[in-house]
């Protein structure tokens, strides 16, 4: 799981490029990405470029972006819908066969 990931993208020629120091291959574990668009520490582009790199390498990936939630929300309950993310992870892990129902 990558929650509010950072250091994954770099500006390049007016565009955003995936950080070439990060290696993504078919052997990269299935990845669950979660981030809030209001994250003031790690821009949502971090998740977006990582998602593309994972998909390009055929890594099973699920991504959830939320309008609100900020950075470092963790397991702390809030009024924002992002607070329900642990249930999404559980469903995803069940779907890909990591945990049983």
C-alpha cells in the first residue's frame, strides 16, 4: 500500500515524469494507491505517475484519489470520506486473493 506517496515524479520539460531512480517491473508487488487531492506535502501527481508506471509493467494496481483528506491522515477517523480507506484495502486484498473472505 502506498498512502500519500512522495518522491515519485519530477518536472521534465513542462511535463511530469516518473522518477527514473524508482524501478518498477513485473515483479513489483500488487499496489494499492491512496491519496487526497488536498495533500499539501506530496502532490497527487506522485500517485498518478506511479499508477501509470505500475500499469505499464502489468502490476495489479488499484488507485483511490479523494478530494479532501490532506496529508498523513493515517488511521485517524475524520469527517472526510477518505477515512473509510481501510475497508477499501480489505476488499482489494480479498479481490486479489491475499486474504480470504
